[in-house]
């Protein structure tokens, strides 16, 4: 493979400090770097007395996916989304399931080169409703993600941030001003878990969630990967879902997904389906109306039922959509109650297909 030349795209969220280093202000890590050093994310670096993004315009790969895979269940169900990521991450999750991308320090991981306009055109040409910044966190390549989002908007294509929400206030405002939807990974509900398993802190993630729900028009859904013995106790799930109901409201969809052994956590078994069902029951008991299970076979836990009358609104089996009970305006066809989200008159028909895409420079 031909070697990839590192880029050095300018950024604005940094400042010089008294000892001659420059501090990156994108996330709560606030990495202070000497000339030539890279931050914890591996992709924001000190060059020429400033912080630059070294992966602008490069991707670890493109793929057309079902939107439900992000997961987003209330954002144009059944539609296709052009997914891509770059390299690097600002967290250090021991259980990372995209570690070959997010933990990569190798610039050659970024095999595909694409301008924002090229990505937007590719999505439009393939009939994708949206483009998702995923696989690794768009916080660390926010300049690229924002430019892609603007190019997509010009072509009528929506954009989705799949993120851990570990971002500082000013860049957070700039990043999400360009996004139409976000799935935020709430990894646990204890500071101990975030410190020991992710090398991060819980509070900034909760602040991001509150900011998104209360101060933006971004459609928000939450995902929690349940790891046996680490974040799946009744007490923690009760506290987490009570906080969501009280601080974000009952209409933010919450996905509980199953862990499988990976990266540096191969000594813990996969999450039983019963754990996800238990979590869903606790969340619904605490007032959350739209609670889902993922990474297991559970049509009941993946389908959307009216919160008022219980009728099926969106029947799902994995990523396949069956019965459709929504009418115009996202209302229940049986009782007329509104289902929150973004819906078209009929669902998309992408199904469970996964289509790799190579975007060679035109």
C-alpha cells in the first residue's frame, strides 16, 4: 500500500501556555504538548506553535449501513447512512469494539482520501438519507466532520455524530451546530467506571447530554453497552435511568446493547440477553418511554410501540422493518399519539445490507 502523507489542518480550539507548550482545548483532557508531540487522541498535534489536525480528509473506510445500526431508531427508520471514521480517540476504553480504528497510531490506516464535497456527493448519489461520523469519535476530527456536514447540508443530506460526548463547551457548541442527530454513548453511571475503564470522567458526558437535549435541535438517542459485573447492576441502571428521565425527559430513546469480549477486555463473557431485558424493564419502570435492546435477537426489545396505547408503530427484527403503524407527522395510526423523532410517511427499505464503498479521488 502506498504510504499516506500526514496532513496538518489548522484548528482554533487551543492556546499557548507559559512553559512554551500549546494546550488543546477540544476535550476535557486539555493535552499540553511540546512541538512535535501528539495528544492522547494521536491525531491532534503541536506543529509550528499551534495545534493541527493530522487526519483531515482521510478516512479508515466508508460503508453504507442501516441507520438503526448507529443505533438510531427514531431518525428516518429504514433509511441508509454513509458511515465513516478516521483514526484516534480521546478515550481509552479497555472494551473498545472498534479498537483497530480508534486506537490506531498508524496514518496508513487511513486508506481512503475524500474531500467534504466528495463525501456529500457520494451519499447523495447512493440515495443515503444521512452521513454518520462513527467508528471513532468525531470530537477528535471535528474540523473535518463540520466541513463534511456543511457540504452534506448543501445537498440535502443529514448528518449524524456517533460520540462519547467527551468534549469541552466551546467546541461542543461548534460541532453540534452542524449536526442533525447524535447517538451519545453513556458508558456507565459511575465515576469509578469512567476513570478505570475509559481513562475519563462522567460529568462532561452528562453535561453534553443536557446541552444537546435542552439547548439544541439535534435529535438525540443514548446507547449504553452493558458489561457483565461492571455497569449492569440494578442499582446503577436504576440511578442512570432516573437521571435520564429527570434531566433529559422521558422521550430520549435509550439503547442497551450487548458487550462481546474485545481489545483489552477478553476475560469477561458476552452480555446475556436477559441482562438487556432487565435493563429495559428498569428504564421503563422509571418512566423512559422508548427503550431498546441491541446486539441480541429480541424483536420485542427492538420494536417501537406507542407509549399511549401500546400498538406497534415500527416492527423490527434486527435491522429489518416489518409492520409500520405511523401516520403523517409521526403519529400513532391507532390513537393519534405522537411518537417523537424524525419520520417520513413510509420507512426506508435499506434493510440489513452493509455495502463497503471506496471513494477514490475524482
